C-alpha cells in the first residue's frame, strides 16, 4: 500500500469514468493507496466539470468525500500568496490553479511526511516543491 497521497483531477476522473483511457490504471492505483487521499476544492470542481456527461459522476465524487475516502484539508484563503507565486513562476508551463494548490499541499506538510501526487499530468515532473525539490509522483510510465 502507498500512503499519504495527494489526488489530482485526472486519476479521479479515470476511476469514475469507465470510458476513460486510463480507467484500468487508475482503478489499480486506487486499490493500492491508503485512504484517505487528500486533494483541494479546485480538483473537486474540475472533476465535477469533466464528469458532467457521466451519469452519477457528481454523486460518486460527493460520496467519496462524505465517506472519508477523500479529504479536502487545503484552505486557499490561507495560501493565496504562495499559490499566486507558484502560478507566476510556472506561467510558461502554464500551471493551473488546481496544480498550484496541489504543489502547495505537497509543501505544507511536515518534512518527515512524504506525500506522493497521483496524477496524469506530466507537468508534475517539472514543478518543484520548496523551490528545488522534485515532487514524488505516481503516473503511467508513458506520460
């Protein structure tokens, strides 16, 4: 089992949408990570938007949160300055608001806790936490 995972939009969409090309990969990863996983409201919003065409998508997401499989500990109002700085730093990538929040989440926890980002976004190989540190990621090898 993999512990302390930060969840990005792509894998959550893939878990809930059987037609997603990464569905099998995401379901396999989901089964191998310790719950709860952590994310931010921006990711939940993105997932709801992407899954608007999937019957029951919103209910599935809300159920995962209400049952405690997904926790949303990030408070943007406490992190506005740092999130803005991250988005500015990676403007050429460009970095989305949700990605900036996830990078900040990876920085905000105790240094003794290694957090891994479960993602389908190869930009997480470019992003750095604490300015210079690579972010541990779980993603398909072809990305």
